[in-house]
């Protein structure tokens, strides 16, 4: 027996896993996405999200209860609709145009008793101010009263086999008690544990705290790594030693910069809102952004110095980058620091080859040749740079065969290895 009709707007990293889980929990799922090529691929059983294998998508399609579409009219008659569209920045300010478009397009299909939930990361107030107004205007109905409206932040961690949608606690909220109950009931069917909070604003802020916390702590350890290098102290060993403290310390590791859809963007939603409503700066966020943004340039300077010690200019050198994605074990290159590093090195005249087992060909930066991790490639490179440490790569082989390794992730060991 079907649990009802679930519509998931946006079939990307967040929406597709939710759609699949919805089918498995017993809903009839309609996945609405404006990207025609994505919808065609999904309908053909071709998953573009690594955490969703084609076999899982095939089972959902085979059940007859998963229907990907570009047409909002297919949302008609829904019981629950979850919106998972992108929330990027435009000129440093939140770009809510995707939420606006989704709200306007969905509104005609909102009916009494249905539930609409926003999952996109955004600043506090978006659900109750923006989305509510759009849905009420387009439907002629009200919330609270006629339909239920809530917010539940997404915590999906692409490439993480331990913490998946279903076993990661889900924070849930509603615009009133009745909406909270409906939102909670829905998620209790798809995840193991829900965490109800008092308002949509609290739930929206929860997500921003989580990502701002990461952004700030990564920046702290990145700055420490740069300073420790100048002080000639092994920061990696110090972090490992500090991490043995069983209380009061949480380990973060340095890296070549942050990328993707969350860390470089979400804290800016918070600082933008603080500036807009309070006229103040969120100084931790500003500083963390500045430091993390500086990391690709720092990596390039360190590689330049490393080549210089061998009597080589960057110009004309052959460099092998390991990992182009912003996150290990994924192929996601959105705002990846590897892209920035590549452009800077290319501008200095380097020839860039890269090992990226997860890459989709059309996302690889221009001029980069994708190669396999072979002894020949390692030996032929003037420098091998560990940018993103995918677990599938053989780092012993890298350290053994390469002449000079610049390792931004501390995966290789040996006299020929320089760590960030
Ligand atoms: N990717 C993550 O790891 C992650 C984790 C937590 C939260 N989030 C948040 O979740 C939201 C979605 O992120 P994502 O990574 O899934 O993005 P994504 O780009 O992978 O997917 C979004 C999808 O929405 C579609 N879309 C855009 N506008 C639309 C519209 N008006 N109607 C229908 N479809 C539309 C796009 O075509 C795309 O396929 C963002 O707010 C993001 O910050 C992402």
C-alpha cells in the first residue's frame, strides 16, 4: 500500500537520495527537475550521483513508484513535497531565485492538508517569509490553516558510507505545532531519528551553524599549517597528538582550500543576513573565508618553491595532480580548490595532467589531461601534487615512484614528500 504521493523538487545530490529513500519507504515519488538531460538520464536508469548506484535507481524505476519529470503539472495531488533546489551566491549575496521559481511553479498544486518542506540551505526566515508568501499567493490558501509548511536542513555527506540519509538524525520544524507534527511524521518514515525544534528559523540556523563551525575550524588549522611551515614545526604530528585528548578537542586537518556547495557558501548566507538585519559583520566568517580562500595560492607558492629547489621553473614543468574533486571519494568539482590551483599553475606555464577516477569528462578544467595512476606518469612528473586524497589511490606507489611530491593531505611519506 502506498504511503501517499511524495514530490521531490530538484533531483541532485540531495533530492535524488531522498527520492530513492521515499520509494523504499513506500511513497509514490515524483522527482521534478528542470534539467532535461538529468531527467532523461534518470528515466533511463543512469545515475549521475555516485552514492546512488544505477542498480538502486533501476529498482526504484522498476517498482513503478519513481517518476522523474521536468513538468510541475506531474506534482498535482501531492501529499508531501520537499524542495531541494540549489542556493548559490550571486556577487557575494544569497541567490534565492531557484527557491522562488520552485515556489511559484509549485503553488498551483498546493491543496488543503498537504505538506511542503524546504530542505535547501538558506538564511533564517526564508521558509516563513519568502516561501510561505509564494505558496499562499499562488494557491490562495494559507499556512498555518490550510496547508502545512516546514523546514528540515539536509545533512547529506556525499561519499560517506557510514553516515547516510537514513541513519543521520534529521532536524525538523514547522510553522506551527500541526505543521511540525506532519513534517516529523514524514521524516520518521524515511530516517531513523528526527530532532524536532521549535521554529523554522531555528532549523535554518542549525544548518548554518554546522557549516560555519566547519569553515571556521578548517580556517584555523589552515592558518596554523602555514605558520607552522614557516616555524619549521610538523603541524600534522601536532594535530595527531592533540587528537589523543579524549575531551575538549576536535580534530580538523589542513588542506588546499574548501570547495563544493556548502562550506564556501553557507556561512556567507549567515554573514549576509547579520549585515542586512543588524548592520554588523560576522567577523569569524569573514576571516575564515579569507584564510580558506588563500589556500590554493599558498599551495602554488609551495610547489613553486619546491620546484625551485630542484632548479626547475614552473614554466614548462610537467605536474601531476591527484584528485580534482573538492571532496574525497566524490567526483564533485563545484568550486573545487583543485580548479583554482590548476588555473594558477597553467598561468605560470605548467603542463597539468591529473588523476581523477571519479571525474565526469565535461567537468575537467580546460587543458588538463586525465591519466591513470601509473609508474610512468609518476616518474615523468616534475612534481606530483596530492590535492584530494581519494581512498582508491595507491599512496605508497606515489611516494615510491615520484621524484618530488607536494602532499596537501598528508597521505604520503618519504624524503621526497613535502607536506602542506
Ligand atoms: N550536496 C550536498 O552535499 C549538500 C548537503 C547539504 C545541503 N545541501 C543543500 O541542498 C540544496 C541542493 O543542493 P544539491 O547539492 O542537491 O544541488 P544540485 O545542483 O546537485 O541539485 C539541485 C537540482 O535542482 C534542480 N533545479 C534547480 N532549480 C529548479 C527548479 N526551479 N525546479 C526544479 N528543479 C530545479 C537542478 O537542475 C539540479 O538538478 C542546496 O541548498 C545545498 O546547499 C547540499
